[in-house]
């Protein structure tokens, strides 16, 4: 019996590791392969991490499949327009914004200028990178409408397992 207790952790280790691999495969199956109908949260702008001013919401962009409409949020103002896409080519046209006064107009103006300059894109896993003449100008991460404002409902937050391996 004592011997079984000593080897039990060694027998359970492959099962625990296998369970972790299964979870990883399930995540990979949810990779995004299109820009359309996803909520893309702004992560970086011209190589700089985006700092969200206090009491503001996350900047995002959404490409609607119907009518090629694009809309989003700069962190303060809403924007909208049209997009033209084909292969990795992407152009945002007729972009307009609401006109609220914002605590960080510099970042908002930079985002809008970057969006107007985009000529291509690439998706890797759940990351969208927008390019201007081959240079990455904005990076977004896909999420859900709920995750845009960092308010993820508790029922979809994974519970931590009580088993730890050191």
C-alpha cells in the first residue's frame, strides 16, 4: 500500500499533463481566420502599448460582414465608415467620428490617422495586425463584446484547479 502511495503521483502526472494538452487544443480550435464580425481590442499603436486613460473604455474596431461597414470606439468617441478587403489588402474609407472632448485627444487622433493609412492586414491566432506600406501600425486582439470593457461575466471565467505541479 505504501508503494502505491509513492507511485500514485507519477501515475497521475501523465493524466494531468494530458488534460492540459486537451485544453490547449480546444483553444487553438477557436482561432480567428477573418476580420469580420469580431470585436478587435486595441493593444498597440505604432509600436507603443496603448494606455487607457482612467474612466474610459477600451478602444476597439469591428468589421461588419454585411455592407462592409466598419465601426468602433477610440476610447472616447465612436467612429464609423466603410472598408474594402481582399486577400490581405485592407482599406478603411469615409471614416467619421463623434466629436466629444476627450482627456487624451493625442491618442485618439493618432488612432484615426493610423486607421486612415492602413493598406493591408494579417491575422495570426487571435491577433490582428494592420499595416501601412509593410510597417505594422496597429495591433488588436480579438474578444467579445463583454471583454471590450474588461467586464467578463463570472460564469465564463475559468476556475483554477486545486492541483498544482511544481
